[in-house]
C-alpha cells in the first residue's frame, strides 16, 4: 500500500512565513510572464501553480508519514499546528487518533509546535480517546517527557502538562539511544535510530515498512568529512526510497565565503556533503528539507 509523506514545516531555528513583499513579488512575476506570452485563463492558473510550491515550508520542522492508516510524525515544529488542524475531522469521525511522534532532538524549532497541536486538548470524557506515543533521546539532561513538559510549565503557557496527561486517554514515552531498533506495533515498520553530529543529542531515523518501502529522516547533521557522508547517514539512507535530510547551507555559506561567518560546528550540512554518488547503491529519491508539500510513493 502506498505511503503518503506531507511536509508541514522544513525551516530551522525560527518560522519564516511568507511576507506581503513575497506575495507581491510572486504576483508581479506571474503578471509579467502572462503578458509576455499572452496566456489564456487556464494557462494563467498554471503559472500560479508553478509559483505555489515556493509558499511552502515556512514553519519549523514537521513531517508526516501516513501508512495503512497509521500516522507517524517526525519532529514537532510549528508545522504541527497545521497538521493538528487537518486531523480534527478524522479524530471526530474515528473518536480518537493513534499517533507516533518521533523527536530527533528537543531544540525549540523541533518541539515548539506541540503546545499548539489542537487534538492534544481533546478530553477523553467527551468520548474522544487519543493515544499519543513519543519517542526521543535519553541524554538531554532530562528525559524527552521532561523536556516537552518544560516548555509548557507556568508561566510560559496557560495549560500545564499535568492537565494534558489528565485529559488524554493514553500517553507513553520511549527513549532512543544509538543503534536503537524498534517495531512500535505488530505489523508496523522497523525503526532504526542513529546518533547524528549536531550540538547535543540528535538522532536520525530509518523506517523500514513491511512492504519493503524505506524512508530515512536525518536532520540535523554536520559532516565530519566534507568529502564523504558520515557513517550513520549511510546506514540510515542505504536503499531508501525517500531520504529526507538537512542541507541548511550552501557550501559557500558553510565555509564562510558567503555571509562572512563560517558555519563550522553549527550542526548543519550542505548538498555536496550528502551527495548520492557516495552511496552504493544510490538511493532512488533524495529530498532535501526545502519547500515541498506532499507526495506519495
């Protein structure tokens, strides 16, 4: 059965929503192209659609994989709010959701969407039985649960973590470690975790589904050797149908030739450092974290 991957956020550090100036620039570009070619209405719509992908990606990291009715959420950046809004109709129809959340690390851009995930606030007393399972690292000074709860401690957020636990039918937490292997439920995918090169403990993940499809998710990571990808990346990405990875900088930005400040030691990569030519055999599809919305395979 096909898998559907939806990108709800791909930015790092802070959200970067499209601005009024961005919209104006896109509209002017479309109008100019339409005048040059004297397009009809249908062609004008196609021009607009060509510009549409450039509006995606302004939220921080959040990717959804849906497979056989199960939902896997990779990181919980601000894009999680939009995903939660989408899931409301399904939650009401099915009287609850089963969602597995995989947290690569707990820097703010990867968890700041959780307090705004609407289904989190549905009370089991209303007949909505939501089941949340969180998977995260073990060496974040505290457990994943403590880190996630901490961003909602008073006075920084009006609803406490204790209230969330009380209203939720089921909430469980699992800890990652390097070379962690897991099958979250009978008939589910095998999930492999490897520690990446990023400030503080960060994990990449590999999802091996029973039908043979493989998805790799490896953000954030900085290359140890710019001429060859790190061994954990090779393990996670080998034979993958889809590899979602971190290429925050161009090589010039990374080395300080552009922008004036080298980004060495910041924990992020650039395209040449994860080029598919280094993988044997090469993966079939590599998707960088860039403005992309949805696809199935």
